[in-house]
C-alpha cells in the first residue's frame, strides 16, 4: 500500500480532531472555533483584538464573525485599550471564563489520551517533528520563495 504524504496525514488528522472537538463542544452548545478563541484570550489581562488573528492563524473576516458570535453569547466583551485609544482589548466575561475552562479541560484530556496511548517519548518526538516542519516552512527552506 502506498504511504500517504505528510500533508494528507495532517489534513485528515486535523479534520478528525475538528470533528471530535465539535462533537464534544456541541454538548455545551458550542463549537471548536469558540473554544479555540476563548483559549486564545488572556483570562486576566484580556487580549488585543489585532493580535488574536495571527495568534490563531485566522483571517480577519473569520475572526470578526467569531468575535461577534462570542459577544452575542455574552462570552466576551470589547473594551477600549487604556494604553492606546485606537485599539480594542477582548476580555472574557464570567460565562466566557467558565466556557474557556471547559475547553481547556477537553484539550488537556485529548493530549493526555494521546500521551497514554503512544507514550511520553513518542509524544515528545511528535512535538519535535511538528516544530521542525513549522520551522522549515517559516524559514522558507522547502521552496525557494
């Protein structure tokens, strides 16, 4: 049988992970995107809206829709940045903090299940491999751009 390419493996695995998280999140009337966003917001200091997109690897349009939904669900609130009146900080509401904790537990549970199944050494090797792939891409060492 022919081996799959790295991108095929990553894509199919990510789709399976997304389905798993969305299935779990639906029990809380939520989505994976909601959980991921809540986890990306600093629960104490808030997070500048402009840094969320790059931090999450999301386009501004998708992020705007997600933030609007979170605001409608009263999970976040936007406040003017006291240090820079032109920017906005995103803060978690009390309800947002509870939902963030639920998301955090789900992510940690998934990570622990993987560690328990493949072992600590394989888990570390996976992290190292993914980091090396990201560095190859970031440093433009795959194609001559």
